[in-house]
C-alpha cells in the first residue's frame, strides 16, 4: 500500500483518538476547567494517568501549585461546553459558569468534579517532567467514579453514551462514528 510521509510535528494526530476530556483544578478557591486531548494511562499498579498541558495555560499554574486534578469524561452532547473550555482561558472568567457546567464535590482531592460528565478520575500529581513544550503531569489515581447507567459491569461504555474524539481544528468524531463540528 502506498504511504505518505507525515511531519513529526503532526504525529499526535495519529494517536490522539482517545476521549477528549475536561480536566478540573482548584488552587486557593479558584477553580478552572481545561479541554484536553492529550491524556493516557501510564501504570496499572499503582494506577497512574498522565496529562500534557502547555505551560502558558491557566490550568498549568493551578495544577502545578495544587498538585491535584480531576479528569472528567464528557458524553458527546457536551461538545459546546468542551469547545468553550478549550478556546477560552480561565484567567478571564469562571468557565463553569460560562460553559453552564456544575461543580460537584470530589471524594478525595480538593478540586471539583464536573457533575454533567459520566466518569471522574481524581489524581494527585507525583511527577511533572517538562517534555518539549508541554508539562507531563503524571497523577496517581486516588479515587474514581462513573455514572451507573453509563457502563456495564466490566466498564464497557453502554449506549447511548458516546465519547468525543478530537480530529483537529473544530472537528470531532463520536464513539458512535458521527462527525461533529464545534459551534
Ligand atoms: C479539543 C481540544 C483539545 C485540547 N487539548 C489540549 C491538550 O491536550 N493540552 C493542552 O495544553 N491544551 C489543549 N487544548 C487547549 C486548551 O484547552 C486551551 O488552551 C484552553 O483555553 C486553556 O485554558 P486555561 O488557560 O483556562 O487553562 C485543547 C483544546 C481543544 C479545543
């Protein structure tokens, strides 16, 4: 099969089909939300996940200081909130209010969950290496919860819940295979 060369700088596009998430953070009573495509599990025992955030982001400042974050997994119906949180900085206003999302209490960490999301992974930062132009916040999972109807007993996502996957620009694919364009 013929292949075409892809620039090394574009290779994230070949891998980042995992769910786009909303990461919440809090430091000194200031809360924030950031949309992230770059997330990955990195260890089973102890359970650890990593998120890559560019140093200029307000969320970077809050997470670097508080050493905690919550990964919230939105269903495809939250596309406009996901886009809102990925195109504005929390330095300029409260994104929970702007995106019409609701804070709910976390079980362990001092950062809010997003009530409208169907899964929450609470993490404490254990390492934060600088990698190129992003910081890789490696978090130990200290608590997690899912909406009962969203998953079966083996944590397989059930219909009608579908995740959002970023294709680039304002285009997304849902796990149902539908292409969506952010408003
Ligand atoms: C779909 C999507 C995925 C994104 N993924 C990332 C990411 O993985 N890492 C990152 O640093 N920024 C990512 N961004 C950009 C941030 O979400 C954006 O810069 C945001 O406005 C930062 O908010 P803050 O300054 O309030 O933290 C993404 C944006 C979108 C729309």
